[in-house]
């Protein structure tokens, strides 16, 4: 069950038509033989995707500012825990976001877990670092 739809995602991530520079990160990225030895927590997934090492492109995120961001968690996860983690990130990385877009991090929880792990996180950001 998805508590957000793709149309809303597109509207929230693109504040203006010419400002659309998406960057995507995924966590966890584990080898199949090591996945049984790793215990996953929401805090760890959030830390991994925000670190900049999990992005699918080789873009240093320190070179720009985030316009908007969207976190999608999959698996048996409480929305309260996700909201707490998003608030911590928003407070700690406030200088990395543009100040003219308030509340620019959206999150959603999908109940269906991924095939290869118990929980996962996908991070889509609109950044000026590209």
C-alpha cells in the first residue's frame, strides 16, 4: 500500500519547470551472501542515503543545494519512526537546502518489503549539484 502517488511526487519535487535535476540513492546495497548477516534499521538506511555514497551518479552533493527531497521506505516500518528520522535530517542539514522552499522533504512508507531485504529506502532529490 503506497501512501503517496507518483503525480504528487513529481509536483513536490519540481518547484519550477526549469529546476529539475534529479539524483537518486538506494539503501541498502548489499551483496546477496552478506545480506543475512546485516541487521537493518531505519536510522542506518537514512544515514546511508544521505551520505552521498549511495547515489546512482557520481555527483558530489556538497557542490550544490537541495531544492526538494523525497524519501520512500519499504517494509514493516512505522511512520512515526520515519518522520522522526526525517526531522533529524532536516534539522542537521538545514544549510544544505534552499531557504525559499519550506518543508521540502517528503516521505512515504510502502508496506510491501523489497525482495532481497526486510526494509529498504529510496531517496530522490532535486539538487543544484548536477
